[in-house]
């Protein structure tokens, strides 16, 4: 535990990654305040730490509330955001406002009171680039602005631009880009998680629906690894003023993931193929491959993923059986 840090604010602390971060910070002895509107988060996620934290149900769009909470803390972990591709496609305006205006409120308050801040971003910022592995300083490649799917990538990139702009004025800020985090507390509704969707379908016996041909690939990062990288980036001096990929480098196709989950849980579900348009609407475009270059995380933070996909799936499945059914 850092001797200079005692009080920590976690925005979005009721969410999937946020709640695991809160648990880890509490275990390390920090005084933790959580700000979350619980739109996609869940108070149940904080059950293990609720008696140790101060929980504020509110929005990062509430500028005065954000200002007050930031003034009372030492370090801010900013994870609150609109998440889930389908949610973004269905309500792009709300998503853009939450991600951009909300982040500006957090960063301006941190600048006002000169607080250390970490901004959680996403591998979505790389867009549809064909270059892999993806390095933090690579060019972004996006589709047309008429396709709502790219508004999430753009809004999170604007968050990063804001963070770097404040950094250029001296604010101690770091950015992490997450790559497909998964684990216990995945939202059964599938917000932002193909693994949650596949588990739900496999365990119910419904067909496991793979969009496209299933050969698109992702790198799945167990949540404990994600959280460990987040804390290292948020508290270390070495990561100030930069962005770091936090992602497992093992590449898995979506079809392989569907087969792995089906076989592991012993499901008789068939694997079916459907178009992206049937689920996301017309004009949807996806990224074929998304693989992080984790060199910077290793060199700056000493971070490497330690949990394999098979180990992480086993842990996720055990939680799912007890909590989802």
C-alpha cells in the first residue's frame, strides 16, 4: 500500500471490473468511495465490500457531486462509462454524453484539486485496424460516422485525448485499455461480453449464436489480471502520462470460444451462425482480429497475465452456477 495514498474514489465501482477493483483496493487497506448510478452495474457486485466502503448512487454527469467526491480523495480510478456494443448502437447519444461529458467532469475536478487519476479505456479505440498485435501508439482505423457502432470507439478516444490534454498541463494521469475482460460477476444480460451470452445460451440448452463466420478473434483477459494491471497503472509513477494495454495475448476465435464453453459445461446446444445485422441492426461492422501488444505493460508495470482461458472459464462457471443458475 502506498504511504501517500489512503483514500480512493472508484467511479463505476458497481460494475463488473469496477467491483473487483473495489474488492482489491479494500483488501489492500485503502478507504474506498464508490460512485455508480447502477445503470449496468449492480449493488450485489459490492456485497463482499459493502461494509468497508462509502457508496454513493449518482452519475458522473452530476458535476457538483463529482467535484465534491474528487475533492475528498487522493486517487481516482475512473471506470464509469456506457458499455456494451448493442447498448451503444441503440442509444448513441446517451452513450456519447456519459463517456465524454462525464469524463470531462472527472478530469476537470482532478485538475482543480490536483488529484492522481486513472482513466479506463478500451481496445475499441483501435477500431477496425488490421495491424496486430496492437501497440498503444498505432493509428486508429474507423468506419463511417453514420454507423453508430463507431461512436463508442470515438467517445473513448476523446476521453483519452482529454486525459492527454490534462497531462500536458501537468496532471498526473494514466490510461489503461482493456481487452475483453471476463470472470465472476459477468452480467447475465450480456452487456459487452460474448462470454456471458455464450454461457447463458449453453446452460439453457438454446443454440449458441455466433455472428458472422466465427473466425473473428479476441484475446480474453481474466478479471483478476485486469484489476492487477489497473492498480499498478493507477498508482505507479512510471505510467503517468501514458496509455497501457491490459490484455492477454492469447488469440481465440469466437467459434473456438463457443466450442470451449459448450464442451466445458457439458451442454448439448448447437452452434448456430447468424448475421451481425440481425442483432445489431443494418450497417454494423466488426473488427476481424484484436490482439494486444503487452510489451509496455511488462516494461513499465511488470505486469503479465497469469490466468489461462481454461482456468478463468472454470472460475467463471463456478460463480455462474451459484449466482445465476
